[in-house]
C-alpha cells in the first residue's frame, strides 16, 4: 500500500523497522499512536492487525483487516492476510472467499492461489486442489524459462509437493510419484523441502503396496529432518500399513511429543493401538483428538465405530451427538448414529436417521443395507428387499451386504435363495460371523 510522503511520520517509520526486526510488542504502541492521529487509514490498520496476530488476538486482527478492506477494497494484500487469519481460526469458507478476492484483484498472486488450494485440501476437495495446483505448476514452468525465472524453482518445488500429496489423496499413486520426483529436482539442496517431498513419496509408495520402499523413503526423510512431527507420523503410518504394528507406535508417539494434539497422528495411533489389542489406548487417543477439535470427522467416526464394535451404544450416541449438532447431514455420522439406535432397539428412530441419510446419498450401499436391516427389525421385510438389492448393485459380491440380503430373504420365506446368498457371503469371507450364524439358524 502506497502512502504519500507527508503521511509518513516518525512513529510509522520506527514501527515498521520494529516489525521487520520482529519486535511486535514495541511496534504496536507506535502504530496505535499513529492511529490516534490519522484514524482508520488502511496501512495503519494493517500494521495493527499484524501486531494483533503476533500476540494471538486473532479476532482483533480479523476485525482490523475487515476495516482496512472497507477503506481500501482493491488492495489484494489485505484480503490475503484476512484469509490467512481466518484459516488459523478454522473458518475455512471465509478464508477461501478472501483468497479468491485476493486472486480476483491480482490474478498472478501465487501465494493466494496456493493458500486456496490448501483450503481445498483441508476441506477434502482434492479434485479442486488438483486443478488449482496443476494450473499454478504450468504457469510457473513458463515463468522459470524466462531469463530471471530460476529463482522461482523453490516455489515450484512447494507447488509440486502439494500437487503430489493431492494426487496421493486422490489414489493416483503412480502420477503422484512422478510429480514428487519433479519436485525433488526443483528443491535443489533445500534439505527440509526435500524431506517433506520424500515423506509424501513414502505415502504414495505405500499406496502402491511397495511397503519396504515406503519405509526406506520415510526413514530417509527423517534423516534430513528428524524433529518434524509430520515425518515421524509418516514413518509410523507406512509401518502400520506394512503390518509392522509394534514398530509403528514409537514414531507416532514421537510425532505427538513434537506436536501434541496432532490430529492425523492421534487417529493413526488409535489404529495401531487397536491392531495391537490395546482398545482402551485407541479410545483414549481418539477422545484426545476430539477434545482438540470437536469437528474432527475422522476421529468421531473412528471412535463411534470402536464403540459400536464393543456394543457400547450409549457411548457411541454421546460421541456422535455434538458432531451431528454441527454437521447434521453427514451421511457416515448419521449411519453410525442409526446403528447405535438399532443396538438399543430404538428401531423407529434408527429408521428416521437412515432415511435422512438416504435423502442425501440415494445410492450409498451402507446406508441402503442398514435401512433394510432396520425395516426388517420393524417387520417390513418386503420393503427391505429392494434396498438390499440396490446396495448390492453398487457393491456386488460384498460379504456383509450379501449377509444382510440373505437374512432378509430368509425372513420372506425364500429359503433356497437365502441359502445361496449366504453361501456366497461365506465364499467371499469365510470368517464372516454374522453369515455363519445366519446359515446355522437357517438350517436349524
């Protein structure tokens, strides 16, 4: 933001020098004095917002940047900074809107575009993130070819690192590795950037079931940046999915020492503890994750599933209730809520919950089969049958869905078809206890 020479006074000059030196506590009183003289001038509001951010007063900072934008709506830096603080406050929709404002005002604002892509990733919108990042990478490739473009390579490394992770999250493991290899070339000798890229490369290798390579790559990343919580978690994650459960727990716990409350690490720790037979420790890890972030969808679902498996139906309802208050249309949460109600034999309430979920996901096989089960509980097997058949069109050969369909057929008196269906369920999964019990009951 440009200011005319007569607008700059000693307080502003000294305050800016303090900002550059990182002495925010010294700078803020000077900016307040200038604010008293000049009022809500956009540049002074911006400086005050920066100081408020540094002392953790994020609400105050947001209000100051909003005032500055109202005074100077065409300055992209103001919208960008407000987007950053809204992201820190967890208000992702407004953060995305502010980043879009900054891009509209300055289309070449790469940091705003990268921040918008990061928001997409936080919201699970990986296809949107891929489009944004691919476009940024293409534009940077062109700019790097210009005479003074070599300095953009670190930015390209970061962009391709994010794109590689996005492709991994989309399940495109091979393309992810190709992009991450290009990112390594762009990163040069930057050890920390290389470590982050190697960590994502380890995840993609694990996705391809190249477990030994994934573990080696994760260890190589940690050699470059041992104190990075995310990379410790990556090592634990790939070890867990390689079946090395006891080896996975220490690096995950180390990640949590480095970053207490690290949500992904807490969720992976729960998986590993459950696999190791330590269900109480798994529950404790997930409860901690939810305390840090009550909207942690994955932790809420993971914990409610553990509670359903343990037939702790009241506890599952208590876990899901606060989340569903905030996210009342979440299909998976509604499904688990209904299963807890079914476990308590509150069948009509379970039916209503599943009916609501089915309105948002008409073809979801889990919702359909569970709605069919509840209708069967209510003595409405004829209504349940088409739901099970619809579910199996989405997941043909699924042992669980075949079991539910077989039980429904038996209730309708179609014994021969029920036997065939349950036999198919057991062929798909010989350890399916529900199918074994249903076959035993049918033959009895």
